[in-house]
């Protein structure tokens, strides 16, 4: 309610508080310039008593007087009184027992008091010598020291002091004017933004309704895929089983042609079973119902197992396979089955898109990951890093166009239909990899250059961080 009142006052051309329209930095800058030019201390105080600027340097006289018991008390009384004085439209000149004076200059805007300037202490140039109130302040005072410090006080003629304070007052009130106009423009803009926000809120509600409907449809899709996948898996398992029995000769000897046909049936059935398994994995990952069983996994053994799996295919395609494990690489904290699935999917993709005579490199090396996991940069600011293992799958294949890099982890996404037909796949592998990496509190990144190859980098927490 208070904010609304202030906004209404500003809209009507009124200033509620000096702090609302006057930048502390700007008024401090003006006070510093004033002090640098004339050597006069300046304080700017709002109507509510808040100190907005304080530019001064302790004078030897003030420092010395504060070492005296009576002087310290008198100084505190004088400063407190000056700070609380609020001029009613006219400048107040308040004397100090040291012979110096303070000028309390009112600040007003559109006829309304908004604060005050306190200039001083300084000694009027017309003053001939220190008053008795200074020389007799304390019996312990050293008179020659007092007189010497008094002579070092800044001196200003009365008429000059009036002109300087009037000039400073004009500058500050000009800042208030500029700040008020900026505040007024900002408030008008806020009102416009609020109206736009109301319209956006209505549109957002409509979008939310559409989103909820699409989410429901997506859930139906996932349920349908999971149901169909389960239903297909049972007869497909029987097909593979009977195929294996026929290949073993359980129903009699096979001719070369029959054996070749059964080999093709078995190959396509295994391919279909892999697709069904991927669909089931994707469904469980989306439903966050896939359990991960963490343990310490040796990266050397992990890459070797994956390498032994894909090396026959690599040899057939005349693609070199290189496995590199840097010294000092820690064990990975993760599910061994799912870690193998991550690396195998990436390695299969690398091999699939690498031309004959090319090379695929599987690499493991030490690294670091944010202790907060993949929560983003904001969380990383307040968390320490922890040991990690960096797994890299690099190929010398065809590469991925830059415009496609942001979507390669989407389920069912293919770069183009031609690639899909030439290389097969349903576009599920990278989506599953991304969700498995996220499930391990890791990160995955990809860089690629057309005609040169692609590098997938997976960073996973090290087992020693969980010891």
C-alpha cells in the first residue's frame, strides 16, 4: 500500500523521499567536488534523517579536543544538535564552542522540504581569534597546541560562505529535479509494463491450458509406447528363441540358403529388440523410475569392454579404434550397466558416421565437476568443485551442422531423413544418453565441424568424492 501511495505521489509530480530520486553516488560525487574545491566538509541528510553523503576530513583541532574529557562531551553534543537541526525554509548558522560554525541549508522541491545540507565546521574569516569557550574547555588543554590547531581551520568570509552554500544547494536541487523526472518516466513505464503484464498473464493462462493438454497427450503417447513395447517384446523373444533353435539344428539340418535367411531374421529381430529396449528405457527415464545402482567403476575396464564390443564392426568398416586412459584417472561413481550404455551408444554413433579409413578415439582423463551437479552457473558460484572423470568419444566422421547441435539430444530427432535411411536408428540413443548422464549428476557437451568429425565429452563424478 505504501509503494502504491509513493507511485501515486510521483505520478502527481510530487517527491515523497529524497532517497527515492537522488542517487547516493551522484550526491557524494558533488560533495567530493565541493570539498576538493573549497575544503569545506559537506553532509547531505534527508528529511527523514538518513545520511546520504558525508565528505570531510578530521581536523587537528577536532582530534585534539576529542582527547580532552570535557572537549569530547562538548563535541558530541554539538554534532548531535547540528545533525538534528531542521531549518524551516531559512539557513541556520550554528556556532561551535571551538569558534567554528556550521551552516544548515534547507533543501526543498516544489515547496516541500526534502532534506538539508550541513556545511562545516569552518571558521568565519572575520573571526580574530579563538573564543574563551575553546581556550577554557579543559584544564588539561595545552593552550599553544589549541591555538596552533585553531589557526589551521579552514576560513571563509560570511558572504562567500553564503554564495558557496547557495551554489551547492542549487546543484543538489537540480539533481533532485533530474532524478524526479527520471523517476516519473520510470513510473509511467512501470504502469505500461503492468498493463502489458496483465495481457501476458491472460495469454499465459491460455498457453498453460494448451500446455496441460499437450502434456496429457504426451503422457498418453508414452503410455502407448510403453504398452506396445511390452506387448511386442514377448512375441519377439519367442521369434528369437525359435530362430536360435532352428540355427542349432533342432528341427533338422539347414541348407546354406536357409541358414542365411535365419541369420537375417535373427539380425533384424535383435535390431528390433534393441529398439524396443530403448523405448522402454526412455519411458522409465521420463517417468524417473529407472533405478541406478552406484559403485566405483574402473574407466579403463569400461572403455575396454566397449572397445571389445565394437571392434568387430570397426574392423569390417576399416575404422581404427584407439583407447586412451590418462594416468591418475580415478574410478567413476555410477551404475556400471548404464555407464556402459552411455559410452556404447556414443561409440556406436561415432563408428556409424565415420567413413572408411577414419578413426574413433575413446578417452578417459581426470577432471572436475561442480559440487552442486548440473544446476547451472548460479549454483556453481556458491559451491566448490569435486573430482570427476572426463570421458571423450571422438570421431573423424561427417560432422554435425551447427544449427542441429541444440536438438541432437531430443527424442526421435534425426538430422535429416537421408541420414536416417542411410544409417538407421530411431533417434533415441542420444536422448537416452543425455538423461542417463543427468541421472549420474554429470554433464555432456558436443562440438563438431562438418567434414572433420564430432567430439562428445561426458563429465561424471569420481568415486573418491563419495568415499
